[in-house]
C-alpha cells in the first residue's frame, strides 16, 4: 500500500519485469525510483519502516480478483545483496515464500479481498538499509513485483512496517458505540467492479460483505485526489441478520455530475457501520459514523457516458434504477448472464454457419455457371466442325490455317 493511500486503491503501479528472476530483479524506476542516499525519500510524516533480525513480519496485499485463479507460484521475498547500496542489486535467492491466495474472503472475483501472510527476517543480516522486493508469478511467465526500503537492526524488536512489542494503554472510560467487532469477522469489498460509471443518474454496483449483527453497507463515490473532502453520491443497504459472505447489489444515486476524461478519476468507497449508529446519523448529520466503520473497501473508476463492465468477469451489478438501495442477491443475475452468454454464442455460431453456407453456395453457383458456359462453347465448336468451318492446327506449331473440306464436283474439275 502506498503511503497515505487506502488499502486496495489502484494507483497504477502495475510493475511487470517481463522476465523471471534473477534477470527480472529490478525496481520500476518510473514508479519506484530511488535517491542517494535512499533515506532521503523518507521524512517524519512517512518514515522508513524498521525491522529487526529474527522478527516475524506480516505483509498485506489486495487480491485484485486474482485469488485462487490461474496457475500461481507463491509470493517470494527478495532482499538487497548488501546493506546501504547506491543501486538496486538483489540477492538472486529469495529469503521467504508466502501464499498469494491467503485472503479473506477467499475465492476469485473479489477485488479488495484482504490477503496476507507472514515471513521472518533472516537472523544473519548485517544491520543497515535494505530494499525488499515482493515478487509474484501469476500464470507461467506473468511476473509482478514491487519494492520497498527498510532499515534492519539487530535483535528482536522493530517498528514501522513490522510488529513491535505492544505498549501498555489505559482502558477506555466507557464502552464504544457500536460495540467493538472482533478483527476479521466483518468485511466489505467489490465483486467485479466496473471500469467506469455513468456521469449522471444512478447505477448498480455489486458488493460482497460479511457482517456481524445488523449493519448498514454504505457506498460513496469520491474524487480520487481528495477522498476526505469530496462526495458525489451514495447508496445504502441493510445487511440484516446474515451469516457468511453475502453478495448484494447497491444502487448509487449521484448527487452531482461526474467529469469524463483521464483514468481512475474517482473512487468507490464501501463501508459498513452499525445500523443503529447509521439511523442516528440520519437524524443528526453532525455525527461521523464513518469513524466507527467496521470494514472498508475501495476501488477506482472512471466516468463515462454509460457504465463500462470489466469483461474479464461476470456478475457485477449494472443498470440505472432510480432507487437508492437494493439488497437482492445477484445469483439470479449471474444465471441470466450465463444463459445470455450461451444464447449469444449459439446465435453467433448460427450466423457463422449461415455465412459459410452462403459463400459456398455462391461459389458453387459460379462454378456451375462456368461449367455451363464451357459446355456451350464446346457444343458451338462441335457444331462449327460439323459445318466444315472449324479452325484446326495444320501440324505446324507456329501456324493455324483454315481447311475447307469441300468436295469439288467431278464434272467441273479443272486439271492443273
């Protein structure tokens, strides 16, 4: 996750080395260019992470619809060949390997699913500043990587990007409202989000959620470069008493028109909050229920004239209903989409067969016409030969003469 950005928001850092390691062990200088010293890139607001040798580290990444799909190699962790380097130079042997699809919720088609796994910092590293690389191979030959700098110290303690020892805190004066939720039980994310949404009106988006108790899922749309200070529209739905991961459609109604042009201009933010607190907010808009959100998910979108689907997956919500919410399951929509896809495929095959048939028939008709023309030509030549007016070769390859095979009357013969 980029410093200052929300989890799973697409920032365009689609780094693909193009070749396997060790040749592909380099950082994208367009997105991850380094300074010398590399510590100059960090400050008090965004400090460099500090890890300790022997420390167990948790790394987190969004599934981006790729959990449990394709042929996957585990996420591999590479590290600089030595500390305090002035160029990116990685040890060709990875120091740890994690499972990519260790996500919550699991399964394909979930953009913002929370994936994470642990690895341990080697105990034999010399303290200093290193560059770490997150490396993952999706199908054979599809490599993805990203780089991050870290200060490694000796011992078993660390800070910043690791898991430092907890410091004691005073107990709260009163129980918060809503009651605290056990981490990992609540989730909200997107199923096959669209690439673009309409600039005006309303549209449907499919979300996945897992809620403990009666909660409200809120879907807002913000400008990407000003998440905290912009708001363009909203949709809501009530989860009710449900168990396990659910899928529902939410209709978002725009309060102000969006502008087309560019890429990833807007962000859809899905968040979940206790319904009692949400209802209180409807009566008193000075409350800030988003500060008590039990789960949050993001996905970037563009603005176009109509909604634009991600053609690589099925089943996301679409349409232009004027309502403000919808909690119907998308399972029937998915079935309809599959049936429509089958029908469209069969129709296309039928059209193709008809075209091939017409082409073959047209070619055969042309061939039959040529055969008829040739047959008539032969008949004319035969007719002309029978009437002693045919052209024949006289035996000389360079000459053609007319032979008039007319018998001379005997009584009028003239001797030569």
